[in-house]
C-alpha cells in the first residue's frame, strides 16, 4: 500500500462531517457519471483518459447495454420515460447523455429530494417522499436522465396494477438504493437508533428485500461511528473482527496492499449487485480513508457501477474528512442548489 491507514484526526465538527458526507455523495456520483458502466477500462481510457474532474458525457457509449432495456408505461399518467423513450432499445446510447459536467444522475437527484423532504417535514415522512418521487419520475424533463433503473420501472408497473405507492417496491439487489438512504441517516446523525430505523424504512420504500437490508446495515455500521469521530479504518476493523455482517468477511487489510485493479474487477465484480459492490466500497474507503480526492478518482476510473459506488464512497469519505477536505473546485462546479452546497447543517 502506498499510504498508511492513518487514524482520523477528529478535528472536523459533526456538522462539517454531515455536510461533507452529503457533498461527497453528490460529487462521487457526478464525477463518475460520464464513465458510468464502462466495464472495459481500456475503452474508458480511450474515450476520457484518467478522469480527475467533472466532464461532459460523450453521446456514444461503447459498453452500453441500454439496447436490452424495455419498458411500457401501464398508463399515460405513469409514463416515466417521456421523450427519452426514443433512445431505448438502440445500441451505443450513453445512459446519461443529456447531463452536463458536474450534474447528478437520477439516483443522486432523488437523494437531494430526500434531503429537502427531511428538512421541510422536520424528519422522515415516507408519504412526502413518495409524493416527490412520483412527481419527479413522471416528469422526466425535470431530471433529464435517459436511463431509468429497473427498481423504478418495477415500482411504476406495480403502481399501474393498482397497488398503493407504499406497497410498490420490488425486491432489489442494486447498490443504488443505498445512495438515497444515506441522507436519512445523515439527518439523524444525533440519534443513531432513529436514523437506522428511518433509513431502512426509506430503503424499503423502493428497494425491498433481505439483501438490501443487510447491505444497508453494513454501510450504516461504519457511517455512524465515523460521524462520531471514529476513523473509517477503526470502524471497519471493528466490524471485520465481529463478523456480524457478511459484507465484512473479506481480507480487506491484506487487499489494501495490492493495486485497485487487482481487487475491483478481479476478486470483486465492478457490477452493481450489493454482494460485490458493498465490499468494493469497504475496500476503497479503507484504503483511501484520509484521501477523499484520490479515493473518488480511483473509484471513477475503475469503471463498472462507479456512479452508485461513488455515491456511497463519497458519503463515507466525506463523513470522515468533512466538507472542508473536499476539493473546492468540485464543490463549486457541482450543479446542485446553493442551499445544499453551502447551506448550514443544523
């Protein structure tokens, strides 16, 4: 390993750590957005070089399997594709072709909806979030993202079959669900028991099932100690020692001595399924715990589902190091509201 696993300095305030986690989530998503789901790293390098800053997505994506995706709206008012429908089923289409440099994918935009709902309601309100969720998804011109994940398609299919919104979630296995859960956990930074319960409640509104709950518990088990001032290395070592969650059953302390490419894409898949993507997150935040810039750059250039890994990695690295440790060029160029970027966290 090129750098030691330093203990956290504990100099940042909890407010700075919460804000750092929120910004880190959004930055980790935005920087990886142009090279999302590149499974061929040589193609990623050929198209973008080593990604170190926000970039515009190219219109053509050589690794895109978008052409396999199909979905029919159960009714006109439940159409979540809109004008983007014309791109579905065609080869080479970039998943996020209409987004700008520094802009977030639909998943991270949903995370900002969660954050705004929490503050406007004074706590987690599932019904308020679901109202926002339905409004955003049925107006795709608002988020401008071309690709709509399976979980959302399944949700709206169930809705069209007459289910109530709170019962439309499908059984899931993708790391993207953890991204929208994290703002709930951050909001309750001073009340961990409440935060865990509400974060899981939110997760299950769109990403149901045992796999998602176990993955969420793994991430929360390191997030909350870090928000208290414990280092990521300490929190991960403790979870590895206890072996209460299968996502910690890997030799992370040995792996950090090896090149990232030998771990992510070899021992762990770069794909979106939680059984590999959550251990990949743990490995990367252990290795880059006090180097958030290098960690997010490394994750981005590893390809695969780097956007959703990046959201979780960014949140954890931001939680340890605080907003003040994130590169200001990234914060300034992030295309989110000033309230989220610069607002005070209470």
